[in-house]
């Protein structure tokens, strides 16, 4: 797999892991009654979802073109 393809996959995994964890953080901001922290978490979630979608689209696009795999030239 190309290093850049591996990197896209690793970044997507990390983004999705953070998005999943943000649900708990949002609950914590409500429990602590910290609306500004909640707003920050929501902004982070929005940005992470946007970038996650871009990474996913890049991976799917390369896979459809047969360009997402191992290359002996790299």
C-alpha cells in the first residue's frame, strides 16, 4: 500500500475515533453546565466530520480507480 494511502486510512480511523469519543465529552459539558465547552465540542465534531468525509471520499475514489493498494515502485 502506498504510504499516502496508509496515511489516509490511519487519519480516517483517528478522526472517526475522536468523533465517537466526542459524544461522551458533550455529555460531560452538559453535566458541568459549560455551554461554551459544548459549543467548542460541536465545532470540533463538525470539522472532524467534514474532514472524515473528505478522507473517505478520497479512499473510495482511489479504490474505484484501482489505485488504492500496494505498489512495488514506492
